[in-house]
C-alpha cells in the first residue's frame, strides 16, 4: 500500500519524462528496473536455485533491459554492485568470518566493477552515448542542494519528500538486510551531483552512460530514493500507531486494530495530498504534481509559446491534399509544424524533429539561406537534391516572448533561411490563412 503511493512522489520520475519529452525506450527500461533488481537479489539469496537456471534468468533480464536501453543495464550493474558489497559485510559479525575477508571481497568487486565501467566507456556499444556531452551545469553548491533536497533540474526542493526519504535511508542503513538500498541511493545521488557540477571529463566518467543528461541521472536517483521513501513513510505510520497504543488503554471503547488502520490510511492520504496535489495551501514545492502543473502551464501560455492549434492542424490537412506525396516539404520545426508529423501523419516533412546531430550540408544551407534560393546556386542545388518542392510556415507568434524550454529559439540566425514572405523571389504562394502560408518553390 505504501509503495503504491510513493513511487511517483519525486518530481524527477516517472512523471517528468511524460512532460519533458515523448516516452523513450529508456523510460520503459526504468519501469522494468526495480523488478529486475528484485529478481537479481532473489537469485543471490536463494542458494537452492539451480545454477544454470540462475544464469539463464540473469541473461534474459540483461538482454531485455539492454534492448530497451543499454543504460538500464548499467543501472542494474550499480544496484548489483551495492547488493554484493553489503552481502559481504552482512557476515562480518560471524566468528567464522575473518574481519579482513569482507574488506578483501569488497575491494575485489569494486576493482572488477570499476575496470568494466571504464573499459565500456569507449566501447563500440556505448561510445556514441558516452561521448555525448550535455552542456547543462550548475554551481557545486546548487548541485549539492538539488541532490540532497530532490530539486534536481527544477531548482525547487521537495522538503517533505526529502524528510521521509532520509528517515527511510537511515532506517535501511541500520539493518544488514537493507544497507544496500541506502548504498544504491548514495551511488546514484553522487552520479547526479557530479553530472550537475563536474567538468566534461568527470561528467563522461560518472554520467556518460546516460548521455550526461541531468534528466536521466535525476530519474535514476529518484528511482533509488523511492524504496527509502516507502520505508520512511512506513516508519512514520508505525511511530504514530505506537504513540496511539500508549494512550489507548484510557479509551476502552476504541478498537485498537480499527484505529491503527485509520491512522495508516490517514497518513497515506496526507502523503498523497502533500506530494501529489498540484494545489498546495502553502507551496507547490512539496508536490511532484505541482512541479509538473507549473511546467505544463508555462509551456502552454499562449502569449509566450509556440504551439499547434486546431487552425494549424486543419491548415496542414489542407496542405497535405495539395502536396504530392513524393514531394518533400521544408518547414521551420519551431513554429509547431514538427507536430504535424505525429498529429497529421505528414510523412514528407523535412524537419520532423527540432534538433539533430550529424547535420547534412544540404540541411545547413536550407536553414541559413533558403530565402536566397533564387540567387544562390548552392541553395538551389541543395533543395533540388532532396526533392523539396514546397515550404510550409505556420504561426510563430511573438518571437520576442518565445520560451525556449522545448522548442529552442526560432529567432536564432541559424534558421534565418525561413524568413520568407510573399515578396521573396523564388517562391509562389499557394495557400494562406491568417499567418499560415504554403509556398511552392519555383524551378
């Protein structure tokens, strides 16, 4: 019951990926990760299980996570390391086990794991991922605060969630059976902290497997925090029940089991209200839904946002009926037309995404000089080589107020090639509706 209300309590996961971007495969991998960790630990705990069954099961889990996204396997790798290390130290009090044995075992496992970690950084499987550098960096003090108080990339701390997590963290740390849960949380928190504040080399070493993307490393830390939050909330409920039990003898007509259940239910409902309700009486900083509500609202304010309206959707449908299916349509993705690919199934758009790596020389010429097609032979040849015959421009709104969280900045000079009007030589106006335009490129 507690796990069912804590798993979405952190703003970083799983709610954030549903708001920040579309559902990438690593999102599914993260959802499978806790089950994979539980299966891995159960295999190590069950000494009676046949070895070939255990190996086959582990291979299936690793391959399954790897198919979803390889960095999910790296996350499992970290959980496995934390579990193995704590397994060694669980036995240190036994007289038959020398004090040095767990230390030697830990050193050996850490050495092997670090060797594998470093070796895979530039391997064929991971090199394209680990070589990507996300530019987002914040001062070390801010990164430390964000890490400890679960502000992550949002800057606002989740105070109440943090308190509950650390109650569970220290409780898990006290038990030999659950120390590994606390250790895993520490490891992922360190990864996020260094990713947020480190230099490029440290970012690559610690967070390269997640594209040095702060959203991804924050999600990993959030997933590791949820077991601690569940334990912490459980301890709060148990404490409340114990306090009640001390005074219960004074009230003979009160049913202790019923009241204990009411206390548990009240605590769960209070947690849901505090960590999920987008409308907080004191502050939305304590609410994961509060973060998401704010984020979604800022992305849909009509005065400072480019969005895809019903009018634009209908205009695109009309344009589709005019344009031959084999003709490429040039578009400025920031004006909302990038959504025409998914919403209107407009397959012949040239810019189906807002950004991309390894851009072709033709794309660069089009972005920067398309409006010069009548006088620039290179631009004309670039357009001809991709069979581009039309240019579609939707309403960009007030670019001076444009919010660059998702789409970027359309006023950037790199996209000045789309500064096309009815008077621009080389283009014939085919369709128009308010600020919406469809041009045919003249031969």
